[in-house]
């Protein structure tokens, strides 16, 4: 039986080749993002930790990370609404901090980052879905200053497209699930409204349009959602009293033998 241990890549080229061989069918999108972060951590210098941040309509969250340091430093930026990962995600610019103890761009953040043990960092922007205002950053946090030379920066940039594709697929999947849930709810609402119309058509010999208008009037009079009024009618047979326009405020409760809401008032 083969060993389950997977050796770490020896350099960024090998890590990127490994990413290129991964199948989306074999991994969840979260697992793919975690793999990107793990591989970035393994080949970049400085004994760094990595994370992937997403901004959805400017609300940030950390999707995956390789350790507590990355989580703590991400959260420190979210609390202040500024810092390298947020700047990279919002502007599309790579951000390098050579030494958090001397960097002057976000002094309160830099001080907290140093307190957490992060002395240098890289944040690579992830362009995911501009129309839906979804962006992100691949973040690398090192406990030593000056950990990322030009070769390290180039290697980190190469991981960006993989993280962007994975994050984009996570977002697309979540959006598809939301749309499916909304569609299912809409279909259920439509079904119960059609059932309620059928009750009124059978009970009062109404046309489908008249039955729907009656349900709408009952919904407005009761100040309740149309679906809820329809559901009560289907389950209990009760319909809230309806006060048609021009009927001098007298409610009609749907008495047998006449059409609720019909009469001379409708023809005035």
C-alpha cells in the first residue's frame, strides 16, 4: 500500500506544476484554496504563514489559512478596515511590507502585526468578479523582516491566478446555491398561490384573474404576505375579509352564493 504522505515541493516551479495537475472534480473549492495556501507557505522563504482573504461587497473574511498568525493578522486589518491585504484586494496592487516595525503606511496595523509576530508580508491581489464586487488577496506573513526578495515576490504572484480561480468558483457555487434556494422558495410560493386560487374558483365560481385579485386584496387588507394568506386559505379554508374599493368600507367575507368583491361597486 502506497504511503499517504505527500512530499513537499522543493521550489515554486514544482509547486505550480502540482497545482496545475489538480482536478476540480477531486477537490472542493475550499480544499483547492487550502492547497494553494499550503503550497505557497511551503516554498516561500521566512517560515511564513499564508491566508486567502475575500471581499464580497467590501465585507472581508478569511476563507483559508495555514496557521494562527495569518488569522490574527487578517483580523487585525478587518477590525481597522485597512492594511495590506485589504489594500491589495481593493486596488489590485501587490503590497510588500519589508518591516512592520518601520512601515509608515498603516502604523496602527503595523504595530499590531509586529506584536503578533509578523515582521514582513506580501499580499497578492485576486481579481475574481468585478461586476459582483468580489475580490481578494493571497497573503503571506513572515516572522522575520525582509523575508521576500524579488524571486519570492515573483513566485508569490504566480500563485495568484490559482487562488483567484478557486475563489471565483467558491463564489459562483455559493451564488448558484443562493439562486437555487430562492428559485425553490419562489416555486413553492407560486404553487400554494395556485392552490388557493383553485379553492376560490371552486368555492365562488370565479375566474382565475378574479381569484388572484381577491387574494391580493385580502393580503393588502390583512397586511400579510400573499403567500401566507394563500397558505392559510389552503390549510384552513379561511380568507381574511376583503374591502373592495368603492364599497363604502363594508368588508365582504366571501359568503356562499356570491362572488366576493363583485357587485355594482366594481362597475362604478
